[in-house]
């Protein structure tokens, strides 16, 4: 576990204050440094928040973990596990609460152990006399044994033993519950001890009692009945363990305001380690050895002593002596303790039945096997409670921690990717270096993924690599950005193995949240990194290697000019002015990769909420809306047929619109209608019942008809866009929307295929993969060059072209634009210059543009005067 920087602070308020002050100070320092270093706001704000959060987490380590531990410990104690403990590392109020909780847990564990031992031992003690009594009575009933006084005496002895045990248990329960009456009065001690000795002699044990009271007329204030019970139990215990012919010495002396009662026998004695345990119920080993005892006498003696505010313990025999020596010290004038007058709550056994039953045989008592100690709680591990991650309370079952182990390799990989990004990305345009950073990040995430062998995950990874490669082959920023967003989507969906649209959305939201959810794992991994053993050796090795590289690299680089050129080509400019921006980029990229790594290591349960939806009770509830939509689509198709057969004149005469205006007006609505149709099909398929053949037939027929009509709508939309582009020109947005409409048509075809078997669990993943492939297809055809070529072809056919728009296209379009006549090249290439990229900025689009511009030196022109007018 990592250390707690604020563990020595004794106030939680001071800790929170320090936490706020340090976090704000770090945020201000980082923000000021970023502003001075020219870091853009979109990069500086998230990095500042990330570093402030990291400092907060570092300082707040362990502040609330005892509270979460106590919550888990309380749950475990509720099911019987009292061996749990919480950490007591802090010195503030939370630490004091943790120490008090541990004290309570220890006390409860002791009480629970004593309770379980009491139940087990009482069962054991009751079993023997019950078994013996039942055996005698069975012999008498079955006429197996003689019905003589000896047999009846044996049965009576066992019954009396049971009665004595029950009486001892009742006394023990009354004393333990504080309901034993205590009525102190002056008691002459010598006569009381004489009576106790007389009762002990009745037991018939061959021992001698030697009673000595100093002074002989010693009078104390005590409850005579309880004091006699104390003396009787001590004498009974001593006589039972004394050898035949032995002597039990009883002494009573006064020492100031207290008097001392000692009983010393000549038996085997009690080992020092057992002297405290023998005063627990059934805890005396001596009673078990001697036989005939209940194991409760010394426990009752202890509680009687405590009722009188006294103490009882074993002490060593006098020099040269042996046996056990029990010493009781009591006050001459104990404090008043009013007796309880409430009725005893112990159950009173019913009086014995007076109706004889000659044929009924008493049932055999159940055999109870005593347990030597406390019963373990089933299914609950004992021992210290590990810190409960805070994210478990925030994310719940959606994203459990699962105890992901530390992965030093992926942590170092993410940090290395951040350092690589800080060295490569700043002050360079998108190109080969950007692709290398993305490839390194994807490799780290895939290596960390728990599903890296899953076919869907591997497919997403492959498509993601192809999408990321657009940074190296395309200069158009808009398509590169879209491809990178799609690559990120493929990465998170592949890591979580999402199967539905809600699962894909949750996967995307989980990536930024992984920065918070992965903090416990990051702490464990940093603990391994900064710990002892191999990790420390690794850190030393890395430090020495970096030191050697810097020292000898500087020396040898300054000694050889060629080596210095190679170093300059490989290493970035690390001046003070550039270091700040590089550091911000490194932190941003490294943190983003770390969040993706944790998402891959411990993916959330993005599909747990997608349960089975109960279908509607009546068929018309889903069928009527679907038929209404079918009717609207049919009306649209009739209108389209009227336009086709009526001609453009009929359209303009009826609506007042030209055909180009007509198709432009409806394209956006048709695209939205296609997307909404898929939503209608999804809802109907989820709510429609499928129990009967009629239900399935209606579902296939109505949704199939809707899909077919939607395909006609898609074809109409694509045709409208084609006509509009021919009339008004080709643009990037129109190409993108055209492909999007075609992708929707592909999804409609997939729905038709899934409707055959009424199973389409594969459809969401198909939609995701096909959409990514469609976007990749746009990048493959080089969209800016395609738009430029189509506009040039349109110019050659119609003489209409938008020079301003063509000038705004990226370098991808330059080779196509150089196909214009030399007199018109300046209209679109005005101000363009060949890029001078280094090898990390290499980009196929810019390289081809530089090659096409080689030898072309268009001057600046005035579009209004030198170029044909735009249309």
C-alpha cells in the first residue's frame, strides 16, 4: 500500500484545508506555466485538471479508506465474522474512530467466542449424565437390569448431577445478567467458613480441611448466601483435585480495608498459562481431569467475587509447596448494590407430570459433538479488511474493480507513448510521426486488453490501424479527424466487446471516466514501481542508463560532426521555450493512453442493462403505427412516380419549383426519414410478440414492406443528391452525406436479411464495422481529389466552377488541380507552396502535392478579373 503523505496531521479539517491549498496551487502553477509556454487552451485546461487531480489523489491517499473499511467490516460482522480489523494509520478523527472500531471488534470477538464455547461445553456436559440416566431408565423399563436400590441410586445421582448443572447455569446467568440479588449484612467469617467446610465433608472426599481465620472474630459486610456459595465452590474445587489423605488449607486474614481468603490444595496445580482461562465457564482443565464437576464452579466464584467488588486469581504456592492456591481479596465494607426485584427472566421448567406412562419410552437424547472453539462464519474470509476502492461506491455493479493486478509493463508503455508524443507531435504537422504515436498507443492498449484474442476485438484493432493510417496518407484535415474519431470508437468498443448501440455509447463514455476509475489500479502499479526488489533494480537500471546516455552522448556528439547531425535529426529541440509545450503534450497523451489501458484491463459491464423487453399484449399496439408509416411511405412513392411520369414541366407548373430546387429541398428530409425508419423497425421488433406463426408472419410482412419502401426512398435520396451536385457542384460535405445515405441503405438491407430468421443480434456490430469501413472507403478514394476532379469535369462540360471553394481544398487535391489549363491553374493554386516536411512529418498527400507543384510557379491573381466567373 502506498504511504499517506498527510498521515501525521491530527485534524481532518486541517487535512482538507491542505488538500485544497496544494491542489489549487498546483493548478495555478501549471496553468501559468502553460500560458507562458504558449500552450493552447484546449490542451492546457485538461492537462491542468489532470495534474491537479493527480496531486489531490496523492495527498488524499488513505484519508477515507478506514471509513470504507469499516463499512465492509460491519457487513462481515453482521454475518458473524468478528476477526475483521481496519487500518489505524492516520492520527486524525478518522484514525481515532478506526481504533475505537477495532477495540469494539476485539471485544465482540471475545464475547462471541465465549458464547460459542459456552454452548458447546454445556452441550458436552449435559450429554454425559443424560446418556447415563437414559441408559439406566431403559434397562429398568426393558427389565434388562435389576430394579434394586443401587440402580435407582445411580439414576438419582445422574439426575442430581443434571439438577446441579442446571442450577449452576441459572446462577451464572443471573449473575451475568446483573439480576443476582446482593443483600450485604455483617457476617462473622469464621462460622461461615466452618459451615462451608461441614458441607464439603458431606461429599465424602478423603481430605482434611485446615481453617485459619485471623483475627478469629473477623466480621465482614457481605451477602452471606453468596459468600457461602463462593467458599463452597472453592472448597469443592480444592477437595476434588486433592489426593486422598491430602489437606486443604483455608486462610482468612484482614489487610487494612480489605480481607483475603485463600484456599490451597495439594493437587497437581494449574499451569501459569491456564490460570486465567480456568475462571471462564467450562474453562477449568482441573474439573475435566477430576470428573464429576460441572466446570462452572470457578466461573461462579469469579462473578460472586466481582459482585462484591473483589478480585480472584491463582497465585504461586509458598516456597517448597505444590498444588493450586486461589486468592480472593474482598473489601470489608463493599459498596451498596441494590438488589433487582424484577422477576427472573430465565425460563422455569414445567412441573413433572403426575400421570404415569408405563409403555412410553423416553426418547434418546441427541448426540451433540462439542466444538473446541468458535465456529467459523461460512463463506466469509477472516482477517484484516482490505481498503475498499472509492470507485466501487461510485460506479457500483456497472464497473467493479475486480482486483486488477498491477501491470508495470503497460504503465511503462503508456508513459513511453506520452514521452514519444511530446517529442514528435509539437511543432510538426500530421504525418508519419503522428501515425507512429497512434500505433504505439494502440499496441499498448491491445497488449493490456483482456479480450485481445477475441475476433471482434482483433477486427476492431485492424480497422482502427487502417483508420489511423490516414494521418500518413491524407492531407485533408476533415477526413483525418473523422477517421481518428472512428478509430477511437473502434478501440473502446473492441476493448469492452459491446454488442448493442447503448453498449457502444457507454463504451465511449467510459473512456474519460476510466481516468477516475483506474486510480486505485494506478496506485497499485506505482506501488510496485517504487517498491523494493526487482522494481527498484529496474528503476536504478533505467536511471543509470539515462545518465550514461546523456553524459557519453554529449561528449561523443560534440566530438564528431556527423554524429551530431544524426542526433539533431533524431532528437527534438529541447530548449526552454519548447519544453513546456512538449511536457503538456506528453502528459495529455500519456494520461489518455493510461485511461484506455485501464479500460482494456478492466472493461465495464456495458451490456448488463440490456435485458429482455416484454412484448405488448395486443398485436394492434405495434402493428398500427408500422402500417401508418407504411402508408406515408406509399404516398411518397406515388408522388415520386407522378414526378417521373409527369415530367419537369408538370413539377414546375404544380409546385413552382425547378427540378434542381425540388431535389435539394427534400434530400435532408429523406435522410432523416431513413434514419427514423430504422428506429421504428427496432422498436417494433422489440415490442412485437412472436409466440404464434401469425405474429411472426405479420412482423415479417409489415417490416419487410417498410424496408423495401425505405430502399426506394434511399435510391430517391441518392438520385436527388446526384442531380443537385450536377447542378450546383461537388463538395466534401455532399460527398460525406451521400456516403452516409448509402450506409443507411446498407443497414436497411441488413435488416431485411435479419428479418428472415427474426434474429439480428449481430446487427449493431455490423452497423459499427460497416460504418467504419465506409468512412475508410471515403479516405481511400481521396475525397478532396475526387471533389476536385468532379468539379473540373463539370467545368469542362458546363463551364461552371467555384474557384473559391477549390482554393480551400487540401493538398490532396493539388495533383487534380494541376490538370487544369496553365492559364487557369493560378485561379486555384494561388499562394500554394510545396511543403518542406522532415521525415516525421512525411505525408503522402503533401508529398504528391509538392511533386505536382514542382516547376509550377503560379503568381497571385485576382479572381474577379483574371478567372472565369464562379457558378
